[in-house]
C-alpha cells in the first residue's frame, strides 16, 4: 500500500505539472483516504462501474480530483497514463469532476459546501429503493466553514441517515492560510456529535487506520464522520505543509526533484 501511495503521488504531480495548473496540496493529502476506499471499503467493480448496488463516493472537495483520477487509474478503471491529459481541451479529466466528461464521478463537484447535501439525497434514495449501498462524502476542512455543511449535518442526524458517512480531510490549510487562522473548526468531534453523528478520528495517512474507521462507521446505526488528520502536500518536502502549493503546479525542475524524492521513498 505504501508503494501504491507513492505511485499515486507520482501521477498526481506529473499530471498537474503537465497541465500547468491544479491543486497539488489538497490532492496529495487525499491519497491514503482514497486508497482505503478503493482498496477494500467501497463496494465497487471496475468491470461494472455503474452497478446499481455499488457504494457511492462523492468528492465534495472537487479540486482534489487529480488524486481521484490517479487512484481510479491504479485500480483498473482505465490506463493510469491517461491522467496526463488533465485539464486539456476535450479530456475527461477536468480540473474538477464533471459527470458530463467523467461519468465515473457520482456528481459534478468543486463548488464547495454542496457534496454533503448530495450525499444525503443519494442515501435517502437508497433507503426508499431498498438498496444496500452506502454513501460516502469526502469534505475538506476549509470547506466545512460553509453553512450548508452544517445544515446537512443537522438534517442527517435528525433523520438518522445511517447509510451516510462523511470523511473530512483535515489538512490544516485552505486557500488563503491555515484554517485555524481563518475560522477554526475545533472541536470537530463535539460539533458533529451535537448533531447526532458518530465520530471517528484517525491518522489520514495510515491506510489501515482509515480503513478500520470507515468500516466501523459503516455499521454504526447513525450518520458517521471520519476525521482524517492529514498533511497538505504530503509526501514531498517542497509541498508538505506549504500552502504556496494549494493551487500552484510544480515547475518541471521541481517535479524532477519531487519524483526523485518519491523514488527514494519507494520500498
């Protein structure tokens, strides 16, 4: 799994540098979370990606799309090399997931704050249809400053939407600065618990820990949230906890150094 994470980070950085734009910081912080999903938590099938009983995964923090594209490629949905068309005209790999181009996405996302509402709708639809699938929503910590997130949290808790799990990628930064300097959301556990959610806290870069939390959350009888503590730009010294790379691509020379660093970390 460590080597798969390194490979995902390589494709994230290569595709964003080739595009000349993108969001490396928040994509790199997502890698182990997505690997936990596609490595054993989600009910999914690359040979039948629209199976009606598949679990739903909504990437509400849509600017992390390069991570989703890389991880899906590494799990056999398409040749991973295709991600090098990121942000190109006519590419299915747009800067944010767009179901018009990328039907593997469950929703077009990136206008922050809306994904949890979408997830509630999908979870309720599953209950009404008697379907067994679970709905997951990946949120950013800065995104959770949006009021719509807390309206959704209040609704899901009151209506006991137990087939819904949110994951918050708590990497400590948003566009302008550290989240604690702009609008600190601690204590996370108390906030979600106040709305009737079960809460789980884990190291977001430990795939096994994320997997355990997600599996426990799935069967908890209430809406649940996994608070994944991560580092923005994880895996490369230039980008790690460096908010300069929130939405800035590496230069070709920086990419070369980053790839050498990742190769050195390869087991």
